[in-house]
C-alpha cells in the first residue's frame, strides 16, 4: 500500500486479499434437436444487445438466446449451400454481422443479424485464401477476421470482405492452432496439441509462450478458446482438465474454476468462452450439451 508514492509504515490496519472467485449463476440446454437444445455446443459470442449466439455444432445451426437464457431464434441446416453448415465451430459478431466458421465446408460465412446469408470466403486447400478444417475466429481492433486454420497449422487474417491479408505461423511453430484473439498490441493463441498459449506482437513476431501438458496450476490438457475479462485477465478453456484457468497476460496464473462432472459449475470439455456485457461469463459445456454462466 502506498500513499503519494510512499509506503505506509507503522499502519495498524491489515489488508486481506483473496483471489477473484467465479460462481455459477445460470445453466441452460440439454441434449436434443428441439429449440433451445444442443448437440455439442461449440462457439459463443455476444452481440451489442447482449444476446448470446451459440454454434450448435452437431445440429448444424446457430441458436440465439437472451442474456437470461430465453430462446430467441435459430438459423441454419445441414448442407453446403449458402447459409447451411457442416459442423459450425467458431463464431463472432461485428458491426451487425454474424461471422461463422463452417468447419467441414472449409469456409467462413458472413450473415445478417437474422441469419440471412451475405457472403463467404475460403474453400478447401492450402493456398493463402483457402482453409482446411478451420476452428476458432475473432475480430481484431481493425475489424479484420482472425481465423485458426487448423489443418494448415496457421493463423490467417482476412478483411471483412474475405480478402486474405497475412498469416502467422509460416515457420511451422503451430501444432494445432485452435483460437487466436487480439488484446492491445498482442495476438494470443491457444495451440491445443502443444498444450500451451503462445503470444505474438502485432506484426506476428513470436514473443513468448506459457503452459505445458499437465493438470497443475498453469498447465493444460488441450487448451481451446480464449477470452479477456473486464479486469484484463486472460481466460482459457482448459478442455481436457475440464476447467477454466485465469492468467495475467504475462502468463502468471491467477485462479481456476470447474472440475469434471455434470453438476452446476462442473464441465465436460469446456470449449468456448465469452464475456457478457454485464461482466458475467458464458461457457459452452460441450459434452454436457449446455451453456453455463458464471459471475
């Protein structure tokens, strides 16, 4: 404790600090194909109104819910036509557009707020503008789309129109890139099969990594999607350890929550995470076929 830059000496007061705690407050969904039900929910994002958008992977659709879990609408069916999906994974929202990774169609689709098809980009292959089983997606501060191109082992950056801009990982530094987000001047990426998080500068230069395979604090078993909370901490879906871990951007471990199970507050492969407008955290509980919300 400092006052005017000087340590307080001889103070009779104690200041007690405890780690930030996360507690479950809401859960919704169960296995099935009716409205509001899921088969392996994967990606999560939040729109400007605070609605929660979920890629319902094995139902080949996107479902939209209010922040208090009320079902609003869904769109998408199985197929390869415009507006159809084959196992959608990552999802993002930007400027009244919904951006969905259509994994097994090897493309990204851009949709209206109601799910109407606008355009797509990608196509199966290894050229700069092509994709092979992409996974996570996010939007950087310039409005560009950051795609984890899984089987090409690259992070690729596209404009909103789908024009290829550049890529990270051409030196073979990734094993299975899963998700990449931008925070300040950093690109932060989860490499699922390397069991770590890797950090790059804005130009794509590697800076540092943290984590290794294991079940201890700061260790991972298949890290999946990432998010930054309102306090500027990095949240990582540590899927194989069935928990969420929280870090400083430097990689310093802060806290964790969750364990394997199907009770409230427990997980079976937490895959994606999003921070709601009020600071609560939504998590896709993949094999429990539900969404959980924590505060």
